[in-house]
């Protein structure tokens, strides 16, 4: 199935049937249920495809056949089920506020394949570089092929390309990680030698720090559905996934337990959706201003200031989380770790829930951990 037709399916929900602890992992059943979508005729689908374009992206019809007209907003996104769910959420929020966007064809969703989508055979840390899931989308935005770009904020580098701005964050979802397993209720319940699949060095380092008897399979990549299929197939005994993504895909039935922030501090900006536009596009900036959730934007700014100070990448185990406490102040927690989990350094800050103060807190926390870590801490 090509990317255009797979996007029309939107996503496959995978339901894992739990086994008894004594059952072999690969004996458990797996069922797939597709979302219900309006039918689109084959000729209509053919007209929606544009293959071999110089910009490297594929145009796809989304959900309903559109009339021949110029879209008011062209949304750029990756083609994974989660990325599409985030694009649909953005579309729905725009249409709820702006009646002119409810007409057929007023909003068009453009699926763009990124470097991170193309290279699936290696761990992200081995590929290296930044912007693995955003570079091609940013290029389409700058070149005028799309009007806004919808990103998972944890994929966005701490720098933004020239001619772009990211003024909008949607309301943040649950930031915690979910434990997925067919035979155990938590990481603590896994027997020694069990293999946990995760491509995240942040998760790997925190798992090994707290549970050194476990093993981690780093080359455990793919979208949510792919990783659940690998778990079902017995490639690993358990995995961790962002709870936010599972909620957006309505797949929380697969969750064995939710890890506390003390057990697993989340990635910077986890659970947050960011939307970018061109710096000279006042029309799109006004649309995005109507969607922005300021509390989320400030929390993400604090966390990204921490990440930027540490110059974090996919090769660096870094975690950070900022939130408003009961007194209305910002409480920030940050963490850096050695890749093998033998050393974990943590810090925290508290201060006014104001942009300038929160950015300062994030930078100050990053400087502290850089100083405490010393040269060579990350093994780079």
C-alpha cells in the first residue's frame, strides 16, 4: 500500500490480548481494526496522487473527496497514523473556530516523507543529526508547498529554519510513558534478562539505571502499530510508548501501566503538538494565534531552553518537564544520563510562570548539569 492510500485508512488500531505470565510471548493473539471512513472511488484516488515530484512529497486526499478549488490552508505532516491524527486534530480545531474552513477543500493535508521515515533499519542514535522527522516538512513550508506544518514538538530541533516561526502549541496531552507488556504489569515485575524494546536513549538509560538486570533492544523503531506488532511477535518482552500518542490514536487498551514521573521523566516537549508557519505569513499566524494554548507554549519553551543549553540530540539521554504547580508557579525537573544508565544527574527549578523567567530556569538547569557532568559524560 502506498503512502497516499495508507493515509486514507488513517490508522490501524492494534489490540493486544494479554497472556498469562507462563504463556510464551509469541502465542498471544493480535487483531487489527480499521477506522471507519467515507468511501473514495479509485478514479478520485488516482487524481489525488502526484508521484515523482521534485520536492519529494506525495499529495493525498484526506477523509473526503475534495472539490476542485484552492485550499485556504495546506497542512504539512508526516504520513504515520499518529502524525495524521495530529493533523486531523489541528484541522478540527481550526474548523471549530473559523466557519470558512468547514467548506469542502478549505483545508488540505499534505503528506511528506521525512528522513526518519525512510531509514528504519538503524537506531535513531546511529543515524545522527537533527531534524530527522522535520527537515523535509520545513523545506515544503519554506518553498510554499504548504502553509502550516504540524509537528510532534519532541521531534523539533531547538533551532528553527530561517523564514519559519513556531508560534502555536495545542493543549498538551499526558506527558507520561506507558508500559506495554503481555506478561507483566510493570517494569519492576519483569524477570531479570527480559528485553525491553525502545529506540529512545532517554528511556534506555532510565530503565537500566533503575533496573540493571533488564536488557534493552535499541533498534526497535517504527510507528506505534509497528512496534506493537513487534512486541506481539516476540521480538521483545515489553516496550514503552508515549501515553499521549496512544490517547490520540484511541489505543490505551494496550497499556499495562503508566509510569510515574519519578520512574520515567519524559522527553522534552513530550505530548505537545507544535504548528509552524512562514515568518511573513500574517494570515496563517492569525489562524494559529486562535489555536495557541499559552500554558503549554511556556512549558515547552522552558524545556527546550534546557535542551538547547545541553545541545541535546538523539545521541544524548536527556529528559525534562515543566508544569504549573498548585501555587501557579513553574516547577521544572531536568535529567541527563550516561547512555548505559550507570550515571543519572537530576536537578529542579521553581519560579514564576512567565516566559522570560521560565526560559532562564531551563537554561540555568542545563548549565548546572553540564557543569556536574563534566567532559566525556555522554560518550560523544
